[in-house]
């Protein structure tokens, strides 16, 4: 199946840079050129190193010199002294070293415990949200369905009461938007209020021995990082880290089904289609790493404080990692995907995200949503790193 081009009325011409590429109608020819010509190079206009090839991305993500946050700013300055900053500072994905080493196994154990339960919960809440939102009646409602589904599913597994799921989803959305780079004052204010509410709710879950957050607390009980704030923050982290990525995965799967018809759902398990979407048109297009000291990374001499834009979406399309990478193939053998990371910060939630997205897409299709009609009204939510489709009625 061939890769599709821009939609009707979309911007033409290549993206101006790898950040603008995230929401471009079709960034993949541009990424392919970067992989071939500039696998890792300095972009002086952006003030960043840009890693695009599979080899360069893998080396950056695995390098001991690279950190998930600048050593001079472990918590964004705009969040310092706030509840949002407290959560951010405790998140395992935002920490390296001893703190990461202690917390990551506990987070992974809780995620593993979800494996046998997430499918039933995702199907349950997909049905509930589809009835409540009726996304098949208005394409613009698909995004709301997609954003809320991961929160409802994971929050219910974490022990949040059903009557609090809607409010929790609103708080998570406000929190996620406030920790994004460049958030304005009103967004920061809403996010701070949401963070306070989330911390209060999840601190209550820490002492509940029947909740998954309680499981996380017990897993950290013998570590000096097992304080209630760290436990609550990483419970919230399950929701905040899945919020945009799962919504993008659902939306991009609908785009893929709209473009690559040929009875794809009948030929392959929906989970296999979703997994190929995560490689072919991933919701997370890039991430960043920061040099903790001078040294060579992926063959380039870098300085302490340098930032690297790690374009995982380009690496997924590197022909040295995936032959014929532009072809959408749900039966692809041994696909290599960088979407959920590699190295010490690999995300433990890949299987969970795929199951939630598959449940969401299955419910939307069952309710009569036609993916081929959605792509005629396609745009993308403004973002520097996540590719999340927005659908509107076709003109």
C-alpha cells in the first residue's frame, strides 16, 4: 500500500524543519531525505542537534551522556514551586540515575499487572464514551473520545471511582497542556489547579491496598523514593503519558484505515494494524535529550548542555531498520519501531496503548464511523512533538 500524500486544501511543499514536520500533511518524504542526507546534524536555526536515522536515534537514546532533562533545569522554570512542578519532578520518565533506577521497575511492574485487565476495561469504557459522546454523529467529537478513552481505562485500573473519571480526564488534559513547552499563563493556571486536584486524589490512592497505586507504593516501600508524593505523581504519570500518545494512535489508525482500505481490518487483527500505525505514522514524532557532559554521541562531538531532537518518526522510516518503510503493512515481519523508545527510558506501556487504541477504533467502526470520509476533513492539533489528527465534516 503506497504512502498517501497531502489532503485537499493542505499545505504543499516540504516542512521548514523537523518540528514543523510534526503537523505537516505528509512529513515522511522530508524525513526520508534527512535520514539519507543528514542522519545526525546540527540545525543552527533551531539551536539543536537533530538525529533522524535508526542508528543515530538508537545511539542517542542509549548514550550515558544524554539525559531526559537539562542538568541545569530538571523541572521547567515555569513550573517551579507549583503542584505541576512537583508532579513533573517525580515522574520516572523525567529522571535519570538512582531515582530512575529505583522507580522504573516499580512502574513497569504495575504496567505489567495491567496486561490481563486492560482489554476488558478499554472495551467497557469505549462503549460508554461512544454512547455519551456519539463521535459517529460528528467527526469533531472523535478527538474527545480518543483523549478520554485512555484516562477512563487507566484511571479505572488505578482505582479511580467511575463517578470521578470524567473530572479526572479534564484534569489530566489541563495538566498535560500546562507542562508543554511554551504554555501561556492561563494554561499554566489551569494546569496548576488540575495538578493540585490530581495530587489530592492520588495521595488517597497510595494508602488503598486494593488499588494499583497502592501496589506502586508497596513496590517502592523499601526505597527512599517511595514517599507518598513520588507514588502519587507516578500514578498520575500513567494517565498523563498516555493522554496524547493514545489519542494520536487512535486518530492515526483511523487515517491509515481511511487511506489504506483493501479490507485491512478483515485481513489482519486490529492490534496488528495499530502496531503498524505506531511505526508508520506514530503519534509521538520526536523527543529530546540533553548532554550532561562533553563527549561524542553518534559520531558527533557535542558539548555539555547541547540538546538533541530525536526524530523517532524518521528512524521508523529508515530502510536500514525497515525495508520498504513507506509501505503500510500490518503483516510486516520483525518491524523495528522507535516510537516507544529504546534504552533506559523505553516506555513500558506499548502493549497497553495498542490494546486501548484497538478497543477505541473497533468501537468507532462498529458504530458506523467511516474512516475514508474522515480524511477529507483532516488537520492536526498544533504540537511540537505529537501528531494528533483532528477531523471535521468534509467540505
